C-alpha cells in the first residue's frame, strides 16, 4: 500500500472558485484547525489514525497518496454534483454481434 503523504484542503474562494492547498504533513493543519479526534472507522486502512479537524470534513482518500479535507460548503456542493451526475449508459453487444465480429476477423 502507498503511504498517504500529501494533505489536501479544498475550500471555496471569495469569488466561488475552489482553492486547493497541499501540505506535506498535517502540522500546518494542526496550527490552523483544532484536532477533535482521529479517524478510526475508514474503510481505507491508510486513513485510520489520521486527524479529524473541527470545521473540515475528512479525512477522505484522493488517489493513492493524498488525504483530502473539505470545508462543509465544498463538501455539500461536491456531494450534490456527485449525486446528480447521470451515469453513462453502457451498451452490451448481443451474441449475434459478437459472433459476426468474430467471423469477420
């Protein structure tokens, strides 16, 4: 398993844009936010023991080496976008189409 070695904080700027800040350790976050606990129930075992901060949602995995924290407004907006996204329809080939493609090859 890859080690989670980047701490990413995603917040909303004054103009509504997303602001992403990456930190190599959790120390800067500990200076800016109050730690209220540690994650002990994540299904991603790499996140267990990571700090939980007041005012941030997280930790959550982002890729193999990034721990992500979001402000509540960003979390709410991203969740709404994710929930309203329509899944791509997958088409399946029939047995006739597979046989015809195999015969043509």
